[in-house]
C-alpha cells in the first residue's frame, strides 16, 4: 500500500505506544498465527523497534577482497522510518555493526533486526541506535558472508513456525517481549484494534489500583 511519509511517520508513532503482546493477540484474531519471530532475536541495543522493513539477504560465501560492495549499495538505499531486516545462512559472523548503523541513521533509518550476528554493541548503545539480533560476535563478515539481494522477501526464524516471511514494506515491531512482523496489507486493521486493547488494559490497571478485584475487572472489561 502506498502511503505518504507523514502517514508512515504517524503509524510508527502509534505503534510505539502499543505492546507486542496486544499486536500478537490481534494477529491471532484475524488468523495470522505465525507472525512472531524467534525468541533468540533479542535487544542488543535499545529496547524497542518500530518501523518499515527494508530487507537484506545474504549468504556464507568465501570471497576475496576487502569489502562487500553489495552491502554498501543496499544500505545506501535505506530510507526514513525504515528498519533493515537482515537474513541469511550466516553463523558466527557479524552482519551488522556500528559504521553501517551510522550510515543508516544519516538516511533516517530507525533500527535493525538481524537474524544473525551483531558487533560494536558498546558503540551502538552510545549512539542510541536500536538493534535486535540473534547473537553477538566480534568476527567480521568480510571474506565470509556477503549480501546477495535487497528489497525482496526474506525468511527470518519464527516463534511458532520455522520461518516467517518478511516482505519489503511490512511493519516490524519489537519490545521487551520479542519481535513481530505485521504484513503491510493488514496494518490498518491491526493497529486500531491493538490501540483499543491498550486502552482497555489501561482502564483495568486503573480500576485495580482503585480497589477493584481482577475478577470484577474481567467481568466489566472482558479478557485481554
């Protein structure tokens, strides 16, 4: 779906105010039961991601040279409000680090989701650049792992399925509980309902703080 930059920014702002748990419940309600990402994908820098997927695929491929031009070319195309989603068959090596993050931030990117290795954690945290990753490692990718494509569907390890497909323009939401992929086609259904659940939870917390029992709240507000 085509959206203006103002609309995209507004959607990010709204998603930042809801929890992944509420979004996951809504995805279940509409029959999208396998959108959660594997729990190994955890915060390495920052605590929350919300933005539009810019997908990058790679592969363990020994090669000669001192860099990966395809990686630099892909990162140069990232835009405002986007999260780079890194996928591939790498093990033990770093896909993503500080310098790539700085280049992305200059272009308005808001984070990275890496189904692989991340390094430079101290500096990523100092730059306040949010990154969720599968593992940390000091071992660079040069000569070992290289980018094979960008802005194409990629496959990221799933929570309830082996893989979750992430397409360019899908929405990525991640917090302390984990990470989710919201397909672009259902964002306008999922977000208002997640906001509704969030408002209900706020009312329940307030009622309990004022002395209502949990049972009374469930009878009044329903299960959330």
